[in-house]
């Protein structure tokens, strides 16, 4: 289990204890985080679960897959070095304390 903090565009912080194996996208949808649309349901096909990971925590994450990297090219908000698709980030104990920020828009 890991505590994940989502920071909405207006600065509201929402923290959830998520079970290992859950995706950050699923945690956001269930928790009602504003800014995650998740139109494809977590299939890495729409980029509407784009988040910005706290830069100092990027090393906590697994490398992007080729599919994720390709989908990041179609985000509605600018892609940055710390851009990830939350549907591709599965919770592990190593992510305890992770902070992700919502982009300006998803679609």
C-alpha cells in the first residue's frame, strides 16, 4: 500500500492510501480527483489520464513503455520531462509518498 497525493489544478491536494497493483488512474477516478478523464478506461489509448510527477520522484517510477511514450505525444496539455500516463503507473510500496499534479486540461 502507498499514500499517493494528487494535486488538482486549483491546488487542492487529495491523498489516498492505494493498494498495490492499483493504477494511479483508477485511484484518481475512484477518489473523484478533478482533472483525470480516463476516457479509454486505462488501456493506454487516449492520454486523458496525463499527470506531471513530482520531478524529484521520477526515479521511483518504472521506465515508460514505447506505447506510453507514443501516447504522451497526443496530450492536450504540454508534455514535460515529468509527464506520465497515470493508467500506466501501478502502485507499489516504492511509490509511498508520490505526488502527481494535474495538467491544465486533458482533452
